[in-house]
C-alpha cells in the first residue's frame, strides 16, 4: 500500500479544474479514476496501457449489447463495464500527471479511443434495435433514426468542445482558476457520459430502455444547440 498511498496523496493535489464538470464526473468518476491511477502506478502501468484497458471494458459492453438480446443481467453487466471503462478513462490522464506529464501521442490515443467509443456505443444500440425489434418495441423504422440522431449530437458535442478548448486562448500563468458552479454541475448531469451509462441498467425493460434512451437523445440534441451557440459566441471574440 506504500506506493498506492503516496500516489493518492500526490494525485489529490494535482486534479484538473472542476469548472464545466458535472457532479457525477466530479464526485464519482474522477475520485474512482484517482484510485485506479494510483493502483496502475503501483503496478508500473503506462498511461497508454490504462487507455487501452478503458477501451477493452467499453468495447466489451458494446459487443454484448449489439449481439445479445435484452435482459436485466445484460443491463447490469453492460453498465458496470461502461462505468469501469469511464473511470479508467479518467485514470489515464491522472496517471500521466503523476508520472510527470503526458505525451502528444498519449493525448491523441485518448481522444481517438473516446471518439471510437462514442460512435460504437450508439451504433450498438442501433444494431440492437434492428436485431431485436419486438423486445425493444422498435418495429417502426423510425426508431432506427434515434441512435443515429443521438450519435450525431454526441459526436458533434465532443469534437465541438474539444476544438473550442484548443482555439480559446490559455489563461495567463498564475491567474486564479474560476470557481466551479454547483448549478452548472447539476445542469450538466443529463449529458454526462457516466449518467448516460446508467440508462443501460434498463435494458431488461426492453421498451423502457428504448424510451429512456430516446429521451436522453432529445436532451443531448437540445444541449448541442446551446453549446454551439455558447462556443461560437466565445470564439467570436478571439482574434488569430
């Protein structure tokens, strides 16, 4: 426990800003990732290896949802795998900071895995709706547009937010970090990836899952419109 305890103490003082982060990521995913990062450090794992572990858990869940009919057992297993994968996704960056900083290749790998995970997750729901229409109540062809629309909103939000962060000027060195807003952290819960993963617990409900998934998709589309307007307004003041 010596190396793990030391790593945990160092990580507590090396956390990213909580600004713009939902309550789930702030109080559940990041702390879980901190323990996984400390354990990975003790085992001698690299950040890239942790990224690949995250991918393995996530894509195992994706394959199970796409290939297996809905059941409560599948829902629990899929949610658990996605949640662990998400925690390891937080752990790789924390491990990189613990080891003295990450690399451009590591950041590239992390973002590529995130993009693949997003597209695959909604694609697996599309496949499930197509393969098991009676169980999910998705016999109408229009249901197949729901995962496509959700995927569009999720991918554009992901890349839009990533590009906005790259284009915005960095704060001056030594400038105080903005205090996180609790109201904003609560408002962002519906579009937090960890909260989204919870919907898979409803897989055994078949139609219940389909409607809950569609509801989250509609919320994601509304948030996308709000994010795009906000990001465009912020970047309009930036001169390059």
